[in-house]
C-alpha cells in the first residue's frame, strides 16, 4: 500500500473518531452516578463505548476510502478482478474482536461481582411493590412510601411484589431489579451523593404504571440516625407524618402539607368533594377514599390510587390522617 493511502485511511479514521467522541462526550446521555455501584457501571459503559468508537472509526475509514477510490466510473461496465480471500486479514479481523469482546466480558464480570458485595453491615430495606405504589420497610419495622438512605453505607434492597411484576429503578443508581410476586430479588446500593432522586416503576404493570413513582432522599449518616430514631416523624400534626410517609403528596395537592401533586384530586376542599360525592359526612368519605378508593371515583379521574393503604396504615394512624385531612384546608 502506498504511503499516501495509509495517511488517507488514518485521516478518515481520525475524523470519524473525533466526531463520534464529541457526540458521546458532549451529549449528557447518562444521569449522574449517585452510588458507588453506579460509578462502576458507568466505567463499563465508557470502556465499551471507547472500543465501539475505535471499531466504528476503522470501519468507516475503510468504507469511505473504498467508496472514494474503487467506485465504478460512469461508463465502466467491466467486472472487478476475481479475489480469493486473504488469510492473514481474516485472522486479524477475527482475533481483534475476540480480544475486545473478552476484555468487555472480564471487566463486566469484575464489576458485577463487586456490585453484588453488601459488606458485613448493610442496611436492609424491604421493598414491596403493589399497583401502583412502593412501600419501603426498615429494620425498625417502620414503613414509608418514599426512601431515606444514609450516604456511604451499603444498602441491600430485598425486593418483592404483592400482585403483578413491577421493577425497581432509580436512574441515578444505574440498577434495575424486577419485583416478582412470591420471590425476593436483591440489589446493593451505596449512595455517594446527597440529594433527592426519583424512584420509578419500569415494568408496565397496569393502568397506573406511569404514576408509580416515589423518591429517595440521600442524607448524611447523622441525619439518617435521627430519622431512624424519630421513626421518620416530622414536626407538625400527627396526620401530617402519616400523609408524608405514605407518599400521598406525590399525587395530591394539599396546602397544609405543602403538597403539590397533580395526579389525583386537590384535597384542599374535601367538604365540597364529600358533598358532591354524596357518601356521608366528610370523615366517612375521606376514610372510605383511602381504604377503598374504588368505592367512589372522583369525576374526571380513574382508579389509579393505590389499594394498599387499608393494610399499610395502622388504624390509629388512619384516624389521625382522616382527621388531619378533614380539618386541613380550614386551618
Ligand atoms: Cu409497577
């Protein structure tokens, strides 16, 4: 091969590599890696992408070079010369991909093994999925509709479902795990950034699937310790804590709680809603709406409020919640 041709090939490959690298790097394809495991997964991603960019650039360079130099001239009807393969070339283009794919497998296997390690003292959080809400239970027996996690500690999620198959996903943790009825699947997450991240159901699970969202707050170990000690209770009327723990705020607007959810009806004027529904006094209506949402569907809405609160909220807490909501808007 002439020196000029080699230079041309190298030049074409360099142009392709620069363009694809810019596309890979300048567009924020991935969310921030908010856990140690996620950092490792991002490494595998970039390792693989780097190899893909190199292979792509070489293929594009050879292709473009061939199109430029070996294309048929307008009135050239002759056949090309017969060729019979090229053993050395074939060995090379088999050997290199074999090495690359093996390298990707080894790196992935190491990361998978490291990400499975929960250490000697993980925080164990039981995750229960149910149409269309999450319940997170901590070692002290408390359950919440959203997650609070300490930074820099291994957290082992034990994930299951009460009805159909769901899937637990926090994009910033880079891991998904199916929630399957009758089975417990685990993942280990070690949060390394403070902040609030979404929890998403990522398995089509029914009418309210798109609404099956919650959030995780990653807090400092000290804050987490006091959260565990207080049982997650916040200052304010007791019903407020119940409201917050069960994730009502993600779907409902309720001014006294600072809630601005838009998926369900506004709860600021439940007296009017109770009168419109014509299902008895306001307390009775509110209680029924929580424990048996399907009994009455507010006009303009569908039956996507989770049917789990009857079993998830203790009777004493339910009384507090009903009282809080029934009086709420007037405070
Ligand atoms: Cu789901």
